[in-house]
């Protein structure tokens, strides 16, 4: 869902749902409770252990943040790109010089 704020423009809003790693309350049967706890524990292990998925999600968050920054401040984004390019170029130059000696 997207809403509009006066100073920020359109903003994404997430609805809150119960996570897969939470054991639902109100279960009286011990067998059902154990199954729910096991299911929640396995879901938590899957979420924590799935590094490719976590890396993908983190990179997507970074891309969204960078695009948002570039839309809000194009001059600052261009300066950041130029700065990163200068740093990478400097590191490559230092490594190449060290290897050539």
C-alpha cells in the first residue's frame, strides 16, 4: 500500500502480519503445541540459514535506498558515484604499483 506524506511524497506502508516464526497462542493440546513450536523453530532456522536469500533481500533494500537517495538528491548521488569511483581507482592504482615494484 502506498500513502502520500506532505514532505516526502509517496511512501510505502507495510501491513503487519504474524510471522511464521511465532507460535500461535491458545493451543491447549500439547501435541499441537509441540508441532507449532517445531514448525516455528524450523522456519526460524530456514530464515537465518538461507544466506543467498538474505543477501538478495539486503541488496534489494540497498538498491531501493540508493534509488530513493538519487531521486531526492541527484547532485549528491553523482558526487557519491564520483567519490566511489575515485576510491576504487586509487585502490587499483596502489595495488598495481605495489605489484610492479
